[in-house]
C-alpha cells in the first residue's frame, strides 16, 4: 500500500470519531501540510464517503451524521501487527481466555481483510515458528516478511539483497525453508545457492526480496527453529567442540536443548558438535550430564576437565573444621 493511500485511510480513521477536526489538527497528525489534507478529503468524497467541510478560521472536516463505515479497516502493516500480536501473545501465555479467544479474534480479522492479504498472512502463520522466551522484536519489513512466507509456502526460490553484520552487501539466491522469531529477531533459513549450504539470515538486514521461477523440496524432518538457534550459536562462540557422549540420541535430545549444539548418531554413542565462548563452562556442562564421554577436540577442553576434576577432588577431600 502506497504512503498517500495509507494517509487517506488514516484521515478516514481520524474522522470516524464523529466530531469535527480542524484542518491544522489533521495536518499535524498525518504529517502533511493543510493543502494535502484538503486533497485527501476530496479523494474520500470522490470515493462516495460523505465528508462535510466547514469553512472559516476554525473550519475543518467531519463525516456526515449517521454515516456507517465498515467496522474494521487495516493497512497491511496494521493487519500483520494484529495477527502476530495475537499469535505471539498466545504462545507467551499472555492470552487470558485461552486458545479459543485467539482463534475467534483471528477469524474476525481474517473475514474483513482483502483476500490477497489474507492469503499472505495465512502463509506467514503456516510457515513461521516462534522460539521462547518471547521478547520485544526488532522490526522486520512487512513486505519482506510476507514475501518470504509466501515463497516458503509455495516452495519458490527468492533472490534477496542482504547486508551482513560487517557491512558487506551481497545478492543471494535462497530456497526458503522456514521463518523463525527468536529472541526478538526474525530470521529466515534455507538453502543458499551461492554457498551450496543451509544458511540463516536476519530479516532486518534484507533490503529486497524477488520471487524466481525455481522450485525446491524442503528436506524431510528439517527443523527451522533448531537450525536458526544452532546457526546463531555457531556465529557467536569462538571454540569449536566435538565430544562423543555415551548415551542414546533420544536421551541426548531430551536432555540438551538445540542451542547447545548439533547432535548426531555416532558408532560409540552420540556426537555433540558445538561452539563455546568459555571452555570451562563446557567442561562443567559435560561433567553435569552424568554420562561417560570422550573429547575429540579441542585439547584445551581436556585441560579444563582436568582442572575441574582436581577442584572437585580437593573439595571432596577437605575435612570440615570442628564445630562447622
């Protein structure tokens, strides 16, 4: 929706209060000059909406008494904000009346939306995942979010302009596997054609999205949420860790969250591949799991485990002072 059209609708929204508003007040609220306000009012009149004008120093506009407008008029940004607000609130436990109230509210919003926008929002809800905890989100462009959601649902390759954390700009061809809201940011993950690998991108760093003709198949059992969390972890931490855990894959997945690292079958148990900022913290994590394990790398992790073991030995051998 173009900005002039959005402002015409905003003017209509202001006039729905039923009272007369001065041209100066309307101009200030809309962020335009008074001449533009008059042009917007004429546009509403051309659409058949009975806007009454009063001349003079304190003149302004109001809707004709008794005129009934549709109960809900939303721009694309407003519609997405309402739908995502209801959905995230439900997942965060902020909806006091439970799932039924959320479903009813979403149905009411959907009934009054234009069909093309309603389909795009349905695409977003069917492809997006939400990790917890929910935090205040960094804004992502509505057009970007909806375009990627539509591409994910239709299995259409996209070309996007992306700016990395260090300021490098690139143009990427991406098969969109999923959208994830994690720790207050929107991410898209999928197969990056240029890197020939699965990559994760922040939506607030995407400048444009264009649909291409290519189609694709999402890998079976692909978990977009787990991919995003593990991908972020790989970027943030400095030490690469590989450890074989003497347990089953099912038990490992039940005990360790996806943010710890990647788990996979190994001939001797389960292979944990992770990155850590501090190896002493990784040593404490491994010691607390209760499983036998073998460190593949790095050697510095073995050193930290030796230090931890000695600290535990000393603590266990210490005799309490009399009367303690």
